[in-house]
C-alpha cells in the first residue's frame, strides 16, 4: 500500500500548478552552481562522457539519452495536450483559437526578428533565430502560481492556451528548419509505423499498449532518419484516440494522466539540470552578440509581439482577454519571455558542432528568461485589477 500512496502523492504534486515550475527553477540553479564550482569537471563528464555500453549507438552519452530519448516523452505529452485542446478544449472552435493563435504567432515571429536584428552581420549566428521564439510553460505557470488569486483565471487559461499553440509552432520549426541529412530508408520506415498507428486508431483500438509500442518504434525510426527524434513524440500522440467512453475516459486521457507527473517532475527538471550548466567565466560574457540577441528576443521581442498583437486584435474587434486589465496583459506578455526548456533545446539543434556557441546561447537564454520572470512577476504583482 505504501508505494501506491507515495505514487498518488507524486501525481498530485505534478498536477499542481506551481510544483513543476519551481522544481525546474531549482534544477536550473543547481546546474549553474555545479558548472561554476569545483564540481564543474565532474558535472560535464557525467553528462558528456561516452557510456561504457549503450543499446543504441546514436545515443552514446547520458546527455544524448536525455535530449533525444527522454525529451521525446516530453514531446509526446505535449502532443497529447495539443490534441485534447484541439478536440475538446480551448482550441476546439475557430473563435476560441483566433486570439491565442494571433498572440502565439506574433510571440514567435517578433522575437526571431529581434534576434536577427541584433545578430545581423555576425557570421553563422542566423541559424539561431528560433531560440528566443519559444515559451517555457512550466516556468511561466510557476511564476503565476506564486502570485496566487490576484491573477484572473482567464489570464491563466490564456497563458496555457498560447503555450500550447507555441509548442506546436516550436515542433514545426524543429521539423522544418533543424533537420539533419535525411535518410530515405529510415524515413520510409517511420512513415510505415505512423501509418500503422493511424490504422490502429481507425480500427477503434482502445488499449494503450499498441500505441505505446508503435510510438517507440516510430521514435527509433525517426531517430535514424535525420529528423529530430522528438518530433516522433508529437506525431505519435496525435494518433491516440480521445473519444470518451461511458466512464468519460479515453486512451489519450489515461496516457496523459500517467505521463504528466514523470514529464513535469522528472524529465523536464533533468533536462534543465543537464543543459543549463554554463560556466560564467567573464562578467561581460552575456554582452557577446549571440547571448545579447537571444536575451533581446526573449525579453523585448516576446513582450512586444504578444502585447502588441493583443492590443491590435482588440482595436480590430478580434477579441480581448476577459477580466484582465492591460497592465496584467503586459505582465503576461513579459512572462512569455521565459524561454528556458524549449529555447535550450533549440540552441543545441542550432549549433550542434559548435559547443562554444551553445554555451553562449545558454547565457542568453538564462539572462532573457530571468529578466522576463522577474519583470513579469513585478508587473503582475503591482498591476491593478480590471474594473467591472
């Protein structure tokens, strides 16, 4: 009985708003401490030293297992959340989708434009344009949770909805712009497995095991295809049935309920700990072109893109966040500049053969995310509520 009780508590913690974000913050702080302490060599060696044995040759280090295997589970959960929201949630109608899609699109395009503006003329840096385009939902919701009931429920819901659209955009960017050399044989194998997943869905299979086993096969094929392996997680999730049975349950809901705790409390913090450790050797290192461009994209570009698009949508009678004052909307736009998890992930894809640039990118992500978190918290803490 004891393991069951502990597991229940673990799931309750994971489904709370604040816990995953706070644990992610702690893991990022621990990584920074480790990377700037006498433990730095051991920290980097543990993640990047080749394993004595690995069942998959392409995953030769713990870092690769975390980024290419465990993060595929994270993306699978993201895919389940996206499908649930599109089928029966806040993105299920055109009217409900309109404002979040406008905000998310502007919140990705404007930071990318700021990045390119700051990094212009620097050879090789243009490839990192998508690093400041993503929002870290766990961090942002964690900050919102610290503010308590002063935040309107509609504002929380809008943040979650924008983040879902943002995640879908980030997955599309990874698939389209950060794909290595393609291998047709493995691509064909991936297509065949994906077709099998669709067929299992069409046949009305409600057991979870066929979807899980085929999702693993799809991940293995995509891993060797040249497309980043995490894309397989989202594609597989889209094939899991959502249709509710008489008990108001479905394979998608069961899988989401089972995986959310592991994703929020283990996988994402472990990814943060493995990827946020950057040595801050020179005080002015963050002023280099790459970290400066990323920080500008996250801190300036995100708030400009989201707040500007929401204000313009209001002026054009396309909608507004109900019950939220404009200062609160500004605070929300600032929080969307927290780009930790996905930004670090894209940084590794943007400069795979240039570890020095990846380290610089980490500085920019950390600086821009920290500025956005602190400024967003202060604005929302001091913002007046919407008058009825």
